[in-house]
């Protein structure tokens, strides 16, 4: 069967999938495992034939049952994704394991994921580490990233930032975007390496250019603060916007701040409100507070005390000291969107004061001095 199989492989490589199919089919029907595996690929991807996951599973299974390692891996994948078969993590683990034990790096990595997440097996970080390491030692970048994460967080191994950096670097040098971001973070925080903003910026940029939103945000922060790069508000805005457009709440908030202050962009309160609102609706406490400020001042929106109280409260309930103070003030002053309520004012002043907010501490003192919402107590 050698010549026919090789002709099928050659046809597949030149993307002549119909010819490849015609050559592989009779071989597969005669039990040639490699041909069965290739037929599975053809049906899974719909190459020269209508896409058919059930047919793909059929051929992968025939090949896998003969011990063909790649087919075992792909059959596991079909069970994970529920393609052509009902989703079944235990079956996926079975086939991943058979493939992984034959040294298929991707199967080793995926088996590690199953143990890491407790899918089809009891969660076991040590077992996850074992399989990640085997795949990582073969150069699998995703496994190297995950192994780095395990060392960063101390899952299944003692926490070891230097070891984390080693694995992040190996993956990052293979252009793995998340690993590039994580390596940047290690340099940013001085974990496992001396703190070095220039190196952080280098790796953030590589990840950011691949579209990693958190890297885009962090790169924006470095330009905003002038750390590792010359301060450049326009560059900061550029990277904040890219991250914000992907829904990164911190970037949306920071972009709002740039519009309020006119840094890198013309001052524009309406645009600021737009970005504060997007971040605030995702639960960003700083954005909720600042959106409250915009409503109180009537900047970019009509002045609206009810909206003020709404946004201050959402931020205050997340523990923002300034919002707690402002919410206390709204309860203290008559006609500010909240009913005058000295006890509520005291409650919020106290929460803010306990965080060290000086104005809240002063106002809380006044409440005790005047006996407002609390017994008078000099």
C-alpha cells in the first residue's frame, strides 16, 4: 500500500483533498491505521467532502483502536468537544492517556488540562504538572505556559517564581502571546527576576501586538506613567483604546480618565462618560465613582442626582473609600438625590473613615460632636 498511501499524503499536502480522499478510502477500508486517521481529518475539517463529525469519529476510532497515537489524541478531542459523539470527559481522558503514553505532546498537555480542571478525573494538580512537564519538555508552548502558571501559583509544586519565569520565557520565545504577557508581568512585579520596566514593556508589546487585551492595557499604563518608555499620552491612549475595544474594563476606565483630563486626546466629557459607563457596567468601582461625579457635575450628561446616588452606591458597596464618603455626603445634605438620613450618612462616613479617608474622618467627628445620627459624644 506504500505508493498509494504516499500519493495520498502528497495530494493532501498540495491541498488536492478529493484525490487524497480517493486514495485514502480503500486503504482505510483495508485497515491501514494511518489512512484511517487521515480520513478522520478529512471528514473533521470537511476537506473535499462535506464536514461530518460522525464519520470523522468513526475513522479516528478505527485507527485509535489499532494504537495509532495521533488518532487517539483526536478521538479524545472529539469527546471533549462533543463533536460526532456526546460530550464525555472520561472517554476523552481514556484516549488522551493512550496517546500521551506514546509521547504525543498535545495529548500530554490536554491530559494535564483534564487533571488541572478535574474533568473526567478527580482534580489533581500534581498529576497535571507531570503531564504538562512531559509536553513542555517536548517544546509544547501551551504546556510551558501552564507549567509556568503552576509555579507562579504554587499549584502541585512549591511556589517558585524563578522556575515560572524559565517556563514563561521558553513559551514566550515561541511567540506564545499569553506567555509573553505573563513574562512581562514577572518583570513588572520583580518576581523571579529583578524588576525591569523596559523588559516588561518589551514583552507586553509583543503580546499586545498579538491582541492580548491585558497586555495592551498594561502597555498603556507604562506609557501613561513613563515607566520603561518615555511618557507618551498619545501612545497610552492608543493602547488603552485597543484594550477597551476588547472590553477590558480597566482600559475603558483609564481611557475615560484621559478624555476627562485631555491627555493624549482633546478633552471630551461625553466621550469620557461613554467609557466610564462601559467600565462601570462591568463592575469597575473607579468607573462607577467617576460616572457618579460626571452626573453630579453635569459633565457630558445632564445633571441628575438620582444617577449620582446610584453610581456612588455601586462603587461604595465595592469598598471605594471616596465613593463611601460622597454617598455619606449625599445622605447628610438635604435635596441631593437621597433622602436626608444622618444614620445612613454616619454609616458611609464610618466605612470611608476606617479606610483612612481624611474628609470622612473629619465629617464623622462632626456627626459625633453635633449628635447627628449618633449619640452626641465629645
